[in-house]
C-alpha cells in the first residue's frame, strides 16, 4: 500500500455575519480525501449550508461527514470550539459554504492522497476521533495530542485552533516517535474576533506513537485535535501457476 500523503490547503475563510461564505480549495485531484477544519467563537455554532465538488464518506454527493464529536474545546475555559468534517473530492474545486449562529466562524480545507476508501469514519480514521484525542488550554505553550497508529503508512495529524492571530505558531518540537512538521503556512486573521488555524503532520511508516511535542506562542486559548488517516489498501500481485505436461 502507498503511504497517505499531504497534498495542500485552501486559503481559509471567515464568516462574520450575513450570507454564508464559501471555503474553497482549487486544483484538487478527484478521489482525494478532504478535511474541513472549522473554529467557532464561544456562543456560536457552525452551519454548512451547501457544498460542491465533494461527497461524504458514504458516497452521498455534495455532502460531508461531521462534525466529529460536535466540536472540541478551545481554551482552559471555553473560548470557542473546533471540529473536523470529512469527505472525498468529486471535482477539481471543492467548496463548502459556512455560516454561524452567533460570533465568527473560521475554516480551511485540506487535501490528502492515498487515504482509505472506506465508507465509515472507523475505516478511515485510526481509532476514531474522540474526546480522548484532544487537548486544550490557555497560556504560552501549545501541547500536541499523542497519536497512536496500528499499522504502516499512516499520516498523523494535529489540527490546531487558537483564539487570536499573530500567535507565532510554528512546528511542534520535542516529540518522540516521529517528527511533527507544519504542513502549510498557518491561516490567521485579525478580522472579526481574531483566530489562527494550523495543521501539524507526521508520516508514520510503522505502527507506533508520536507524542510529547509543543510550541511556544503568544499567550492565548488553544485547542488541538489529533488522529491518523489510514492508507488505501492495494491488491497483492497475482500469482500465475503454469502447469507442465510430462512428456513420456
């Protein structure tokens, strides 16, 4: 099987009020895996009003699967919440419209290759996305979420949301069992109530656990969601048996 790979990210988007705002990613490969990461300020919920170029895990067109667990806390006290939505690309541009029921909503789309074609979360996400796979706090240090993989060729992910911009978020350091890297430049904006979104990735070539990383930021509320994506199964090479006729 081929290892799961990170492909790229959209530019990120912010909804403040009024009509829904489209979060997009262009130059997408049809069939690749899509994750929408969304952060909402306290007192709001995220509403996804329409989709294009994407299907959910069950194969329903113009739909995505989520939010998983309904959102994870950001901050030592609940300054906001963030969550992830899963899907597969059916077009070369993926677009998801976001809105809120209160304060601001921030979101970004990420693309991955080589991910399992399973139709359920359990078949795609190692060990599932659960409350045990998250961390949150307030301060100058953001801690990673340990990710355990049960087989080879996984991609470990840590989605980071911070309740401010200009935080200085960089790749986690000090971890064991793997190497966290910042997948792409963070999305941050001082518009609205301010926010930062980031994604850390680590290629896990064999079963194991990556844990113990952290990064120093300007003091603020933060939250991290961690899990791994399973690879797409490949068919074994066919073996052809040739019979030989014995000549008398």
